[in-house]
C-alpha cells in the first residue's frame, strides 16, 4: 500500500485536490502503528521511530557481542538477530517515508510542526534516516509547496512565528549543526511568507526584515549550502560522486550507505531533490539582496586577504616579490556563494533532464501565457552569477552551469549563454571558453572548408559543424579585446594551478595575431565566401572586416607582397594566395546577386552567429542575400576612407592593380582585357547602370536591355546609397581619385548619366510604409524613414561626386566635359528631346506636373533638384493622444542622444528606457504608487517611447535633407565659382534670378534646421554677389566694345521686386538666427 501511495506522489508531491491520498496515508498510519487517542499521527510516528531506533541499537549491540564470543562461523542466533535487525531497519525506513508523505499533505498544524522541529533538533544527522527526517522538515516548513487552509493558518499564527525564532537562536543547541543551518535557512523563507501575509504581526513578534535577513545570512555562514549539497549526494546513493567530495566541518555529517545499498529508495529520491530545490528557489526569489550582500562582502574580504597573503606572488610584470609575513594568521575565507553555485549544479545534475529550463528562459503558464512570477527572476540570477570573479567562484560557476545544462534544450541554452559572453562578461571562465573554442576552431578551419567544398565528407552535420566553428572564430575576435586589455592584467597575480594546468595569463595572445602567423587560415576564412551556406558567407565577410581593422593586419609590408608597392598585410596574404582569383570572384558573385531591400525584424541578428538558437522545424529560412551585399559594401566603405592604410583588402577586391609601381595612382583593370576578371568595382557600375538611360543615342540602342531593368535605388535604396558613397570616396581619395574618376567618366559616363537621370521624387515602396513624403507640388509619396533617408542621401553623394568632377575637369582643362555637366545642371529640361525618349522621362523626372513647383518658370535641372529636397514628412504611425507628463515632466533626454550610423543625432532607445526606469525606481523608493498612479506611469512611458520613434524619424529625415542642401550648395558653388564664364552670356543673369527666387522661401520655413538655414543663406549671399559682379563685368566690357552680347538690359522689375520682398520677409521672419540675417 505504501508503494502505491509513493507512486501517487512520485512526481513531486500532492496537489490541492488530493484528499483521497491524504486519507489513504492516515489509514496506513493507523494500520502500521495503531490509533492512540488524543495523539496526532505525527507524534505517534516519531515515537514509533524512536522505539525502533532503540530496538536497532539493542540488536546491533547483541550482534557485536555475539561476534566477539563466537567463532568465525555464523551461528543460527546471528542469522536470527541479523534478520530481525533488517526487519526493524525496514520498518524504520517505511515510517520515515510515511513521515515525508505526511508532511507533503501540508496538513500539519502548529503543534505538529513544533514537535517535529524539537524532535529533529535532537536527531543525529548521521543516522540512516537523517536524509528522510531533514527532508520531511524542509517540506513542513516550505512556503513554496501547495498552499492549503492549514498552511495559510500557520502563516499567520503568532505562537508558531515566535517559537520558530526561539528554535534557531544561537543559544539553542542542536545535535547536528548542519541540520540546524539547513532548516534555519528554510525557516527564514517561511518567515518571509509570514510577513507577506501579516507584516504588522511579524514586527510585533520580532520577525522583522532585518531579523529574517540576519537569520538567513547566519545559516549560510554555518554551511547550510554544504550540508544540502551532501544531502543531495547522499540521496543519490551509488549514483552519486560523493566519494570525490571532501566533507567539511559538521555540515557534512550525513549518513553513508553500506556496500551495495542506498540510503534512500528510488521513489523517495525525487522528494529529497524537490525539497532542496524548493529551498533554493525560495532563496533566489525571496532573498536575492541577502545573496548579493554576502557575495560582495566575501569578495571584498577575499581581495583584502590576498593583499596580505604570505609567500610570493607574481605581479603584473611577472617578477616575484617576497612579502613579509603578517602578524597573525587570517581567518579562513568564507566561500558560501561558491558553495551555493556548487549545490545548484549538484541538485540539477540529480533532477530529471530539462528541470533547469526555468533558469534559462522566463516560462509562461496557462492558456493566457502569463509569466510565471515564481521563476521569472531565475534567468537574472544566472546573469548575476556569471559576473563572479576569483579562483574559487569561477570554478563553482562552471559546476553550476554543468548541472544546469542537463538536457537537450538546457545544453543548447548553456552553449548560447557561454557563446554570447554570459560568463565572459566578468570571469576567467569566459576566457577559457573563448580561447579554448578558438584554438579548436582554427584547427578545424585548416582542413574543413576544402573537405566541405570537395564533398569529401558526406555527413549532413558537417556543414552545421563548420557553421559553428565560424561562429566561434567570429565571436572570439569580437570579444577578445576585453580579456586581453582588462581581464588578463587583473588576474596576473592569481594562482591557477589548482584548477588549470599549464596556464599563464600573460602568454595569451590575440586570435588575430595568431592568424597573422598562419596565412593559410586567413586564406581559408576568405575562401568561405565560395561555400553554399549563406550564414558562413556572411560571417566570413565579417571576420575579414575585423581582420582588416586589426593593427596586426593594417601594417604596410613591402616584402610580404612580393611587389614593388608597400601593401597592407591582409591584402598581401590574399594577393599571394593561390585562391586569390576565386576569392575575388566569390565576393563579386555575392555582390552581384539580385535582391530586394526588405524591412528586417529587430531580432534578425539573433539568428546569426554565436548563440543563435536553432530554427524551428519547418520554419522559413532566413534570406541573407541582401544582408551579405550590404556587408560587402560596408567592408569596402570602411577600408577606403581617408586615413586608412592603403592599398588594402578593399582595393584588391575592387580590382585596383595593387602591384603597380606608381606611388600615387593605381589603375583599374579593364574587365574586357585579356586575363582580367570582374571585380566588385565592375559589379557596382553594372548595378548603378540598370535602368539609367545613356546620353549617347548610338550606344543607347545597344543598352535597351539594361534600360528595361528596375533602377537599384528603387528596389534597394540603402544599397544604392552605399554604392554612390563608395564611388565618391574613391573619387576623393588621393590614391584612387584619378583612376576611379577616369574609369567612371570614360567607360560608364557615370557623372553625366546619373545627373541627368537623377530622380526627383522618392519611389513609393510596396510594403513597410510608415508615412508620406509631401513635395511642394502637392504630390505625396508613401514610404518609410529608412527608404526615404537612403534615397535622399544617395542623391547627396551623387551631387558631391558631380561637384568633385566639375572641380577636377576644370583643373585638368577638360572644359568640353565640364560644359556637358553644366548644360545638364543649368539647361531647361525638354522631355521631348531624343536624349530622353521612350517614355523614360516620367520615371526619372516625374511627369509634366513638375512645373507645378513654380508656375511659369523654366525647368532648370539645378532648380528641380533643389525643390526636391524641400519636402515634409507626415508620420502615419497610430499615435496616442497627448499624455500630460506627471512623473516625467522634468525629463531631460540629452544624455540619451547619440550619433547614428548615418551621422544624425538620435535618441538612443535603450538609454531612454534606462533613464525612465531610473526615474521610476527613484519615485518608488520615496512613495508607494497607487494603481491609478501606476496606470498613469504606464501611459506616460508608452507615450514617450512612441514619441521617441517619431522624433528619431524626424531627426533622420531632417539630417538627410540637410545633407541634400549641403551637396546642392557645393555643386552650385563649384559650378558658379569655376565655370560661370562658361555659361552663355545671355543666360547667366536668368540663372541667378531663378535660383534667388527659389532659395529665400525655403530659408524662412520654421521646420528647416539651423545648419541648413545657414548654408542656404550663404548660397543666397553668393548669388547676390555673383549677380552684382556679372553686371559690373558686363558694364566694364560694354564700355570698351560694342558687342551686343554684353548689352546691359534693365532689371526685370517684377522679378526683382519679388526677390527683394522675399529676402525682406526672410530677414523679418520670427526666430530667424542672427547669422542667417547677417548673410542675407
């Protein structure tokens, strides 16, 4: 019958509705020990156990006496005594199991609990039933188990609370200090639950917060964790590793099983584990501050003790120094938190698989998927534990993680935790994981890619293994600086001999330095772009990007390149590789792969790299094609910036002849030449040529297929922006300016074609719309912030390149080519001209409605471009009504501002959330917030976060507009400063009047940013100056000649007055900055 009852509660105890099980236990108790009037089941049980204990001692003494008086042969009397002893021991075990089940009913009243504690305080923990009795008491005092009416009554019982405090006073003597410390810890958790029910009554009975926390701290410092650790191991019996544990003090006084036997039968083992787990979970959830204070105090004491440690130590320089011996031997250091970590590891190594899942993820329960409040703090505890440091704490953290990794899901979470730096953030353990994994990965990389490519390994798991190896290499390169620059110097004086062999922190070197002396590995990493795995391709590009920025690889080396030119080391390794052509072709092929720009989810990166979770079976694969193209462009952009050691990997991939002996110029290979290859430069020119009409009618007919394609800026605005920016960087860098500009000018007609076809309005995106861009002609285009700003910046970079091209052409006296660009800028657009036939005009210049910008005005290209930057953004995000800020009224978010990748100053969302949380915590510490106040706080938080999104969109768009106005100003300045005399005499004044008519109304727009207002006022001043100079020059020429072209006509009175009135309105506009008024 007992076996059936144990089976009924084997899964962790009884539920709220298990009344039948409780009645069965009562019937069994009556059957075994009989009914005793006026006495509870528990008292009868403990008395019977005591009686059997005395009988056991008698039988053991008789057996000893019999053995000492008889021969070595076993007599019948010995057999009978042994049989009776085994029967008595079995009965004791049965009653002890029944005691555990009785406590699990959660029906013990106050008297029973106090009687059980009093009896246990005099019970020898080394007894065979020590595990059972301690487990029963843990269950009886547990506030984490099923809550019954009896338990609720106990939680508010004054006598019970007062008696518990007396039971665990220092003066109270227990036979086992270990049992007392464990139950004292559980009692402190019980009192926490009591305070939750009636804090006033608890204060009256001296169960204050300080008293409870002191009680818990005292139990920990009396080795409660060590005792519970050995309790779990004792329950495991022959399955445990208790032989490898060294018992310490009285806390380790737990019984040991005889040969071939177990102390705890299999059905009751889980009850021991769950009782200990309940105690530990309760501690982590209810008293985290006690743990934090204890950890900090013991770490501080440990640091102080190490400063006066006797003997020798190794300082940061590696020299041994003799320290004088201290006056007195310091007390042994406490390591209670480390003992807690080891206990958790032991416990969850004993529990069934996946039992520790609650430590890795915040679990939900029920159909509503509500967060489990009991376990929601456990993942944060794990992160806190990962911040441990020191030669004692770090191995203990490892022991804990090993136990928590039991099970497929848990082990995956543990791997991700280590891979993403969970321990690496503050402990030696992370360095061990990173560097150990890195070395293994390097070994694998030397052969793995070639075997995978050749199909030498047929296993379906090999590609997955290869992907993990590349993830590890990428992760090590990403986090290694923390260890080498901060952690290694801090741990030089530690002695690791007890936990690691042949380990000296000072001998650690950066992984990129290791790769510097293993060129084959670098070549293998670069060659990974040719493998058919998108994630491996992406990580390979990112790893090369990290190496390209590493000081170990940016050194210019002439011998390594075997060329006349000094070459960046990374570029030299790739250039000298036998697979250099394949690597170049791999990059070019990936960059040229067609893809559309899609709105990526915020957790996109969670599925890439170290720590990425496994995709659900049947889940749609992530498309990385476009991300890979952007990563390649970013690699090229970062390494072609001014100041970067050049030539480098970017120039090699772009197809520049890095072997050229010239020190100030590198030629670009012609893709049609013999033995030449298509490089990333050629791919980009093809990408930007799609859909852009040629200006040469004879060539245009041969390019009809290209013209029919969709322009890159339409399907991938961000990629188009980066491509135009790259060309501008190449044209402005002294090493690549002449060859890049010459190639783009002569082979691609890049500047004139793209200037003539420069789109006026942003393309409308099909999905992911966030608002509408409204132009001055009333036309609205639906788009989103990312696409619109990329489109605006793309045009800015192109205009910057055009301005630079005009400057270069005039310096080189190539006036016909410069004049061609001037004709496009300042000539009127004729949509019927042959140059723009085949209805491509609507695509690039809008339709004839473009005239609505300024009725009656000529369609000068430069004016169209200026007007196209004058747009307003209307966010379509559904917004809440304005919320009055009560709690955040004095919020200053200036500390949350940062520069985005685009250069715009935006509000960092994470920093803002942290600031709001800080304000909320400060408010909660000073007052208790009512439900209404909490609701108001929630509304304000949501309103501010939504406003943050809107404000960031506005800032990004205004910054992109400012870039546009700046680039437009530069084009106008260069053209009018260097080429004004190249414009026809009769059109010069009209051009200046047209521009002066457009600029002032934009200056006085309230939404225009201050930098844009200033630069446009400078343009206005330049135009006025140019107008005056032109009339003065014409007057001077006319005085010496009768040339009719220089005849000074009277100013067009209407236009002149309109411009003057516009300038005056700008001067008098409210809030106009003084610097703008000064320029005007």
